[in-house]
C-alpha cells in the first residue's frame, strides 16, 4: 500500500460540504481524488466530479469511499465500493435494516475491506473526556446517564430525506444518543423501553422520544429528544452520575459570565464560561473542573479524528474503530426503540439479532 491513501466522496450535498470535505482536508496522508454526484455542478468543486462511482473508479481507483448520501442508498453504495476494492466510510444512519447491515458486513469480510460508520460523537473531545473519567478518582463508577435535546423544528430542518418518513428523530439523531450510551457504559444494554407520543399528529413523525435503557448492575440511561419544543435550541446535554462525582457535557457553544450567591454557605461567586462548541465539566457538589472543550468546527474536527483513526488502522493492518459490526448493535437498539414504542412502551430485549 502506498504511503498516501486516495479517498472519494459519494454525495456532495450539505453534509459533505459542511463536514466531510473539511474533515478530509484535516487528515494527513489522505488525498481527495474526486466526488460522485449526478446533480452537482462540477465547477463548484476543486476536484473531478463524476456521475457514478464506476466512472470515478475508472479514472482514479480510490482506496476509501466516503458515502454521504441518504440512508436508503447506503447499502447499494457500500456493496459497489467494496466490489471496487475500496474501504468504506459511511455516514450514519448506516442502513435502514439489520439484514442490510449483516449483508454489508459479510461483503466486507469477503472483500477483505473495512466498513466504518461515522459515529463522530464518540470522537468529540468532550465525550472522550467524559468516558476517560469513568473508573478514575474522583468520578468512580458510572451509575446513571441522562441525555436531553430540545430542537427547534423548522421547514429548513425537514428538507430532504430527513422530513420524508414518519421514523424521524430516533432514526436520524437517536442513533447518536444511543451510541453514546453504549460508549459511556462500555457494555451492551439489556433492554430498551420507548415512548414516542405524537400529540395532535398521530400519523406524523416521532418528534418526541422518551427512551430508557437498562444496563447490567441495575444501571440506567434515560434519553429525551424533544422536537416538539418551540423554545431554545439545545443540541445535546448529557449528565453522567458516578459514585463520587458527576460529569456534564454540552454541545452548543457559549460565552457566559455569571454572578450569584451559593446556597448553604451563602458565599458570592463569579464564573466565566467559554466553550466554542462543546464542553465537559466534572462536578463534586458546586465545585467544577473543566475537563475538555472542542473547537468551533466541532463536526469536521470529530469526523477527522475518526477518519484519521481509520486511515491509521488500514495502514497498520488492524480493525478500525466504529466498524459496521459495532454499529449493528446501535442499529438494533434504535430499531428496538421503535418496536417498544409500537407496543406502547413495553421493554424490548436488545441484541444485534
């Protein structure tokens, strides 16, 4: 294998322009050799744009194909890329069904290639720092995880494939939250229970997700994804409660100055809080210690970290992180959440099936 790897991007829409193309530029030893999008204007990009993956491969065979298209197209493109001898870096959600996921894994094994799913939330500095705190003093052992999102739905947020189906919030974003629960606990959940109320819109999308995951040791994760809210946008706040301390993470930049009086001791305080995009803080009572922040380009930054880890693994002949086999467990968890909601919130045992 040459010292540098060639990557091609299939799908040149908003996600590619805002996340994947900037991420690729951050990864050392990676050359972008072209894109595939029959609807894109080739003059808008500084690299060759082809109408099909076959045409691109005929011009310059890629070592890696990044798939940044709607989820219902992922399975066919994964198989096509593998047949060309390329590794695959696929945007989430990976594929709509477990059957398609298993078929992709089998095809990758037969081709001797890797399929990685872009679970970039694991690679955000804030979430890496939270995970690293678990099991160390002063945090101790993880007991409970709580996550909360309020998301202001607009016409713009529902454009394209995201607004076309009734399986909306848990399918498109819940995969990130559920994957983070698995990442933080370092174990697979035993069961999931979900309520997805649709007040006033019984046939509409699942804009409200109330998810509860049961982990070994009577430990629990609770996730609220609220897209009914017309209030402030909070992309994702998480709280990890340990035996000795709590870690809070937050996605969403802020610059705040706070003054007040602490309860109990009645002591005045002043606090300056600067976080360009995401942060993690460790708390023991009112005492706070900043663990990590992320740069302003949060999503390209974290995607580049995962893509760089994939490139290093390919060069070293080992399995990369966030492989399709691992993502199949998150996919199974998301599908079990919809099954539970369809059954009125009854708990569903979880497994990759």
